[in-house]
C-alpha cells in the first residue's frame, strides 16, 4: 500500500496533457544547400558551390598566413645579414690593426 502512494503523484503528472510532450521520429527534410542539410558525398560533393567556396576561402587564408610568415622570415634574414656584415667589417678592422697591414 505504501508503494502505490509513492507512485500516485508520478502517474497523475504523466496523465496531464500539458506536461507530456509528443516526440516525433520523422527527420526534418531539407533541400540541398539548406543550412543544416547533410553534406553531399561523392560526385555531388564536387559540384556543391558552398563546399567549393569554403575550400577556396580556407586556401586563401592559409596562403595569406604563409605570406605573412615568409615576410617575417625575410625581415629577420635581412637583420641577420646586416649584423653578420657588421661583424665581418669589425673583424677585418681588428685583423688589420694586429697585423700591421695598414694601407
């Protein structure tokens, strides 16, 4: 008798139509290219404009990022070359002073 008293409130909630929800097992149907539609596979994937546009956008981003990195490396290389030239000039002056080869 005690168990039936415990389950009675739960059963009364389940019978209330305002509280229960209906669940649908049917998927929503979307057309090709609609937001949320499944990605096409195989032959259709190559012809999808969104996929091509997205791939082109990603490729452009990667190229721009690589270009920035390359410019930074070129700048660092110029600085290193300038520093190396200064060191070479300093060494030549130092060796000229030690060897007595002043012209």
